[in-house]
C-alpha cells in the first residue's frame, strides 16, 4: 500500500462488534440491562458509521483503485500457499457492509425492546454482536478461505441464536438441524476451495478471478470451472436455504424474532447469493452451472411460495417467503444478472427485516401468540405496526413504486431477456410473484382485518415470555417502533436507486455494480423499453390478482378457504405438511445414518474395535504389572540379594572380558 | 613382603562374608555390622593397592570411607533405636510398613 492511498481502516469494521460481543459475553452477566444494550448498540453503530465513512471514501476513489485491498498479517503460509488477513472492499462488498451494519443496527435497536422481558439478555446481545463480526468478515474477506471463516462463524452464531431458548427441545433441535444441514453445504464449499487451489494456486479473490478469466468459457462440456461453480453452489444452497438444503430455515424460526429478521431474512441467508455474485467470473465461464443455479432458484421460489400459502404460523409464512425470495436472487444469478440479484438482496433485506420485525411486534402485542388463526382485527389496536407492515407487504408483493417492485421486476425482465434466461423460467417466476402476493396479503388480512379470534387453535409457540393475559393487546414501545418506521421508509424508497430507463430512471445501482459484476458477462442491455414496460405491467397485474384472491378468501368470504381446502383435500394437506420433505429426508438420510451409526459405527467400530483395543491394552498392562510386582517384595534382604547378584554378574563379565 | 593377591583374597573373603551376613541375618544390628564389614573389606583392598602402586590417593579414599562409615554408624544406630522403640523388635522382616 503506498502512502498516498487513503487508509480505510477496514479491519476495525468487523472488530468493533467483536469487542462488543467480548464485553457483553464475558462481563455482561453482571451488567444491568441498560448497559448491556448500550454496549451492544454502540459497537454496531460505530461499525455502521465506519462502514458509511469507508463507503464514501470508496465512492471518491478512482475506479482503477477499486477493489481496495487492505493487507495485514499473513495468516497461513505453507509452501506456495499463503492466506493473509486482508480485507477487500469494492462496490459489491460496500453494498453488503452497508446493508449488514445498517439493517443490523436497526434490528439491534428493536431487540432492546423486544428482548426486555427475556432471560439471557446479555447472552443475546453478545451472540448478535458476534454474528455481526462474522458476517462482516464474510463480506470483507479478500480470499475464499477468510470468507469461509466468516461463513462458518455466521453458521455458529445462527446455531447459538436459533437455540437461544435452549430449554425448549424444539429450539435446541432446530439449532442442531440448521448446523448439520449447513455442514453439508460447507463440504461443497471446502471441496471447491481445494479445486481452486489446485487449479489457480491461490485462494485470493484477485488471483482466482485473474486465473479464471484467462480460461475459456466451458460451453462445450463441463470442466474444472463447472465443477468449482457447482460445488460453490452446493455451499450456497446450504447457507441460503435453497433446494435441496432449505429444510433448516423454517425450523430456524424457533429463535427469537429479531434473530429471524437479522440472520434468517436480511443478512446471513443472503451470504450464498453474495458468494455466487462474488464468484461471477467463475460462474460466467460455466454455463451449465449457471443453468443449474437458475433452475434451483426458480424451483425453490415456486416450491417455497406454495408452502407459504398453507402455513398458519406467522413466522413460518415469512420463513417460506424468505426461501422463495432467495430463490429469486438465485434465479437472477443464474441468468447472469448479478446486479439484479444484489439489488433484490438489498431491497429484500429492508422489507423482509421489516416484515419480521412487524411480526415480532404483533407477537409481542399478543403475548407470544404466533398462530394467525388466533389473530385478526389488530388494525386499530396496533396501528403503527399495521401501517409499517402494510408498507412491507406491498413492497414484497411488488406494487410500484415500492422497493420490491423494482428489484423483482428487474429479475423477471432479465430472466426473459438475458441470453442465459428463458421464457419458462420467467413464467414460473411470474406465477411465484402472484403466489407471493397472495400469501402475503393472506397474512395481512388474517392478522389485521376481521375480528379478533381468540385461541381457537390453542396457543402457538409461547416462547415470548409475556403473561398471556387475554385481550390486553398493546402497541410496542417506541424503541421497537422507530426501527420499523425507518425500515418502512427504506422499503418504500429503497428501490429508487435502480429505476430502469423505461420509468425515467437510469439504473444507477446496476451501473454502480457493473465494474464488479459484469466483467465479461453478457448481461441483457436495457434496450427494449416496450418489452420491459409490458413485463412490468404483467407482474403488477399478477400481484393484483394475488391481492384480489387474498381479499376474497380471507376478507370477503372467510368460508371459502375451508371449502377450497376440502375440495383439494389431498393436495392441501400435502402442501400444509410442506410436501413432507422433512419426512422424506428423515426416511432417506437421517434414519439410515442413525442405523449405520448405531449398528456399525457404535457397536462394531467404537465398542468392538476402539474400546476393545484400549481395554485390552489396559488389561495386559495390569496383568504384566501384577507379575512384575513380585520383584518389589518389600523384603530388604531380597533387594540386597538382587544387588549382589547384579554385582556378581558385572564382575563376572569384567573377568571374562579381561580374560579374552 | 606379603604379595598383593593375599590381601585381595582376604578382602574378597571379608566382603563375601559381609554380603552373606547381610542377606541371611534378620537382626538389624548384625546386618549393620555386616555393612561395616563390607566397607572395611573395601578399605583393605584400597590400602593394599596403595602400598602396591606406591600411590597415596587410595589412602585418602580410605579416610573418606571411614568418615562416611562413622557418620552412617551414628545415623544408623539412631534409626535402629527409634525402630526398636516403636516396633519393639529388631527383626527386619517385621519392619515392613512401606510394603504394599
């Protein structure tokens, strides 16, 4: 680094939350709640401020200085292999650190109010700050290995926070499930890194991308780049909850709601999208892998959206919605429209965090009730939550001019128009948009309209520790409402940074990310305003149809859903039971593994081999010692006898040697 | 002049007697005397060699051995008295508290 270059102090950005985590984790038990909250907030706020400052500096840098790489200590040096602690800031990671620290800070603020009545307050903030540290490591890393550290770290934080109410069996199990399913994806990531090192001799982004960009596009057949890309994709499906590894995310809703908002909606689960976008050089040279990405994203989007239609737990609806929206991002990556994916990542972070926090506010208001069948008519009782949630709902459903409209519309347009895209994928995406609109307005109507339905279906997950005191519905404290308002504002305006030409904008965001994301990519040029306008109108119409159906089913004619479900009985139960994928995985993978472990690994390998060897070693040692013990008789004259005998032997030897 | 071998033979006989006594007697006092016997057998060979090699170093060693033996006798007898007071026996086979 030459001296004229500005120092952005990138290393401080992840370190600040780590300090917060350390302070709260080590000493927080003795602090009063106010100090714990202050520590938690101050360090994240500082990280946000520093990120914002660094971003401004980056914006003023000449383009050839970007990516800005800040090198620190070497971390691993082995032969020709070297990984440093160094940080990498370009337009892509700039967007990510701003989203992570910004949304993260708001959710921290919200948590101060939400977790007020929960045990383990300091633990919660320590974990949350720890998560921020690892997430910032992930997005600021300058090599795949350092990224992997963050990648594993956020998995750890996610595990700790899902199992936050660890006394509850279901929460502990959900944490374990998330951890194990992610392990499968991490295996793919690891193998991909091995292949990269073998091929390029380095794991640094700059070296890998330079090496990859000198290779030809593997259009004829699958080669090493396709293999790397597919393995990276396996890692991404684990972290970002895509088919086939999405099963952990719905269960992760056992964690406190701010955690669901921060980790399982806004930031961590988008790490896979970030990773694919970051590796765009590799993916662009592996068209087969790109197709796989697009198909997985598209199928996941539709699949999760249909499950979302039949869920009754408010957080689970949002969880499936998250999976579905992540599917959109993968679809965008798969058609090489990476900036559309990152754009949707950003807007999704705003409106999905907002929706989760609003859901948390509703749950808070109802004293731990999560079942939407027991809600209803909350519009007048918690008006601020209602209005902010309305923004979020309209944003995710894709109504203009809210954020979700612009990002989703761009993805659909790119899917249609990009050379990697196809009309079939577009059609599925469009249907998904309609379903998204339907289930979101279903949630909206069931929660806020009609009249209050009390505990018809038993209390749901009562893990929010308020006294469940009947009709004492109350609006949340201001410390929870302010983040809602800010996020609602961004859900409204967040899309305006990337208004396409056809609506009078100039795709600012796409152009901003272009240096990172379209190097050598054949992304669709926005030269078809008529088509774009048509597609946008189509998606608005589809969203309105979703709205209309939700209005009809859950507001106007509340008897219809029951009849509908009865008419489609088999299919309805199948969807309600999430296509029984968990059961299928249980039969196919979990049970065989348990059987193998119990019958072979435990009984044969562990007990039969390892234990047997150890026990036999101990037994024989005891046996031999028992014999040898006889020498230590304690009889002094026998000792003396041995000494004399030894001396005699020595003397005899010396005489014999002397005679020779 | 008595040849060296005679001295060494006597020294060997005395030493073997000491060892034998040490091994077969049970009385601590007798064992103690046997130890003294062995030490003095060695002393004898020292002085014999000293005379034979016309070298005084060995005699210095003899003084060392005598000093050590005297000290040992003092400590050893004290221990024997202490043992006798507590165990009321001088039989070594019955002084086996440390045996497992």
